[in-house]
C-alpha cells in the first residue's frame, strides 16, 4: 500500500529487454484503468550489451587497437564452420553470468590476464567451444578496461534521451534552460525501470546519470 502508483501522476516506464528498449508514459486513472500518453522504442538493449562484452573479450585477446584482428576473431567465433546454435547459446549463457557477476577489479584483472595468456599468441586457433569452456572455468568479473561496454550503455541511454527530447517529452523538474519545456507534448514525474537489461548495474547507473542531466530526475525518483 505504501509503494503503489499514485493516481493522475504521469510515469515514464522504461522496459529494457533482451532485444529492445521500449518506453511509455502512463497515468493511473484508478485501480483498473490507466491512460497511455506516449509510446516508443528501438532495437538494442540487453543483447547489445552482451555483444559489447563479447567484443571486450576479443579485444583483450587480440589487443584493443588491433581492430582488424578483433573483427576477424569475432567473425570466426560467431560465423565459423564449427559454430552452431547450441554453441552460440552456451556462449551467451556464459556472457550473461559475467554480466551478473559482482564487480571486482582484482578478479577482472586476473581473468583478463589469464585470457590473454591462454589465447593471445594463437588466437586464430580458438573455436567457440574452447572460449566458452574457458569462460565457464574462469567465472566472475572481466571488467571493462577499454570502455567498450560503457560506450554501448552510453549509446543506448543517449538514443533514449534523444528520442524523448526530439518528441518534446519533458519532466516537471527539467532544467529551465531547455527550450522544449515551453511546449511539451507530454510530461512525467517519476521513472520506473523494468526488464532484465537493468540488472546490469552499468546500464542502470548510466541511465540515472542521463535522467538527472537532461530531465532533472534524481535517483530517488527512479
């Protein structure tokens, strides 16, 4: 009873699933009805972050600046002759475990060091099963030493924010120097996060930063 939605208060609901980021503004009329004030979305959410983690792992193996080698390794693992749907599913499961792991810089440094030692000098010989087995045997945090994952989270949150601003979706506490508050299409007062993508702390924290900077929504209103 103390944590229910308030009647006539508009909420921005952001649903970050595996494949899409969907968002809408609703207002509760009563216990059984609500008004939909705005709806939109785009492709790219949890799976994009998982792919960025895979890119990070390949960058650790081949070297961040070796873009050609990184692309070659990623392509051979995802689309090689020995790659099948079961192998891809097993890889995804291991990457999801890494995403959920508690952040531990010492563990991340150690895992990345082992990854480089294991495959760095002969990465062209790696197949999907070999990499997946390594990730299964070496659990925990792998960090984001090159910022690849953070850049993906940032892009997702920027796409969301740009969509809201472009469509004149504002909050009641938006910074006063923003011109769109003079003629808003819809307003929201609080934000509700839903979906498995927000289990990943980096995405949630990045979105909180964007909401505060562009909409004036503080963390206690999310």
